[in-house]
């Protein structure tokens, strides 16, 4: 596989209230050859930092006060989460114009590992296990050490690299390596959430309308979020990685579930289909499947926590 750097998942606040002005075009130095991804709020480009490959996120509306707030929140979360091997690493940032420079991550985001005919994941079982273990470790660090909710765990926000004989990154990453990206929606909590070794945390009245429809947890409908919301997003991602479902395509607009009954029912139908899968996994008697089922419990207070997942996968 060509281990090129792709960061299509670096999408920030896709459902925020949209400014009415026309998006500012990329700076003149940007060329088609170094643009990795373009979103409503930002342009992601390849660059270098201290003579090493890197990526830079340039925010599209530099003069909008909300842009500076979004930039500051993302920088804060990245700085708190730094130094974990499976989390995107901030190298530097500038407030004016607002930019964030990140370490280059070799590999492809998970949604690229699909069959074009079926949209089923093409990763091996061992690759999916590596992703499970490493991203659970990243979430455990965020939840237990940093008190951060990532709030947008999905295939597009996970880069996966597996070494080949001729890979230039083989020396740095001799084993399969997954990295969690995009902290644009991250919620840095001002106080620790009470938790137990089994359950990540109760759902408190911590809520924002951010997220991606097929990966939003049931408690979104009750306007609550917690660390458990990240576990749900990873659980749905793993359903894809292990081949239980094709790459999810739900495109309803999350805040509209509170305004439009048809949109709400679309989300409810999706959650019901996940519940059917969870019931099947939980009753299988297979330890891996049972654990995956525990990540998809409807009740966030029953859902298994990230530290417990790490412990069970390592045992």
C-alpha cells in the first residue's frame, strides 16, 4: 500500500451555525499539489516543520471571532493530549492568522480501506485489533489523564499505517500504527467527571451539536455527552473495521433531530440497527464480540470505559 499522508478527517465543527460571508479563499501560497483536504472552516495542506514532513491547518475565516475561539479550543486540547503515540501531535500554532501545524502521520484514514463495490472494510482481523487497542489507549489517555471528550471518533479521523518492506516509514513504525486525528470538536472539561473502573462516566449536561450522524450516540437525543460518547463512536467504527457493516453513510443533520420528526426517526432507525448488532455480539459467547457489544450499550452509564477496554484487550 502506498503510505502517503492523508488527513481527510480533519473536519472541524461541520454543523456549527454557518457565517453568511463567502469563505475566504486559501492564501496565495497554497497550490493544488499541497492541499490535502478542504472543509467549510479550514484548508489542510502538506508542509514541513524543522525540515520534517508536517501538515498545517489554516482556518478559513481568520477575522471571525468564532474562528479564534475554535482555534484556541483545538490548540488547548492538542496541547493537553500531546505525547501519546496514537494521538495527533501539535508542533506549533499561530493565532494570527490562526493556524495549527501537526506532525505528519503516514498511512490512510480508515474509510479509504474499503471495497469500491461493497463499501466493506478491507482491513484484516489483526489490523482491526491493532486499531481497537491503539485507539482505545488514545481515548483512555484523553479521558483519564486529560479530561477531554474527543466528540468525533469515526473512520475519517483515524489514520492507519501498516509497514511494507519498502516503506520509508517502516523504521519509525515497524508495527501497524493507528493515530486519532481532528480535535476541532473536542470538549476540554473544566472539572473531572465521576467514574468507576467499569463505566467511563455518567452523562452530565455537557452538550454541543457537533459530531457526525452515524457515530453520534443515543444520548445525543437527550442533549447529553460524556467520555462514553467517544466509546460509542469507536464502537461503530469497529463494526466497520471488522466487516459487520459497510462504511456508514447516514447524512442527516444532527441538530435537526430536535426540529424535524422525520430526521429524528432516521437517527432512531439507525440506532435500532446498531442495537440489533449489539444484541447479536453480546450473545455470541466470543470475548472480543462481547466486549465490542459492551461499547455499544444504549445506556452511557453501562457502556464500558476506555481504561477497562485497554485492560481487557491487554489481558
